[in-house]
């Protein structure tokens, strides 16, 4: 058992506004949205950061596939959206369970940070 906040969401111990779920991935609305659409997409297995992903396993592909579904579910696929994976302190990572942000619903700034 881990006290990781995203693992608690996966186990149903903390509620979330679910957007999409399959056997490998869960996606839910960010609690502090930075755009009209702001979804957090996470693998169901605990991986701390992007640097801990085994690039040969299916996790990254499953996250990308989920992002495609989330973009369509949230009606931002045609208009466009941004995906972001923060890594470690300078990258702004606060929750150490790998996650992809999907932002859209307005014209996003040109700069990334
Ligand atoms: P990061 O800075 O990349 O680690 O992003 C973590 C994100 O998780 C932030 O955008 C938070 O607003 C979001 N977050 C933290 N706790 C929750 C929660 N319980 N439900 C939904 N989003 C959350
Ligand atoms: Zn976790």
C-alpha cells in the first residue's frame, strides 16, 4: 500500500471527477484547472516520474491513447490542446506518480513555462 495521492484515487479512497478509464489508465479533471479543460491522465501502476518509465513497456503508449480519447470526450480534439508531463523539481512536478496534463478549451500561451 502506498500513500501516494493518485494511487488513493485509483483505489477509490479519494474521489475524482472521472473522465476516462480502462484497464491501464485513469483520467480525471484536475482539481485546480489551468484551462477550461484540464485533465490529469495517469497509469494505474505507480511510476514516480517520467525518468522511471521503462520505455519498452506499454505505459507511454497507453497514456497517449487515453489522451486521444480524453481530447474527443472533452471536445477539444479539433480545436487543439496541449499535453504536459512535468518531471522533478525544476519541471514543476508536485505529485510523484507519473501523469500527463491535457489542457484545452482556450487559446494557450505560446510559452511553456
Ligand atoms: P504536477 O505539478 O505536474 O505534479 O501536477 C499535479 C496536478 O495534480 C496539479 O495540477 C494538481 O492540481 C492536481 N491534483 C492534485 N491533487 C488532485 C486531486 N485530488 N484531484 C485532482 N487533481 C489533483
Ligand atoms: Zn501512485
